[in-house]
């Protein structure tokens, strides 16, 4: 599968109305627009990891920079 195919799959899955609702829910659950800070550094790292996955999905839907990064890694 090419990077272009991968991006198209993300757009198909998360571009639907249901996909958009899921992303909005994930945004709330995984601190997309709020702090991930906790007094426990391990908890902060865990939350930031969740947030990073969400941000990755959003970047796949938003622009071609992710495609360029994926192509360079191959």
C-alpha cells in the first residue's frame, strides 16, 4: 500500500459523518484542546501518547506533510 493509499483510507474512514463524530469524541477524551498535565509524570506521558495518536489522525486528514514524512521514512 502506498502512502497515498493510506491517506485516502484515513479520509474515507474519518471523513464520514460518523467518523467526524468519533474524532470529536476522541478530541474530548484525549485532551486535544486541553492540558495533558498530571502530578504523576507517567500519567502525563500516557495522556500525551493518547493525544499524539489523535493529532496524527487529524494530520492525515489535513495536509500532505504527513505523506512527505512517511515517504522519507521508507
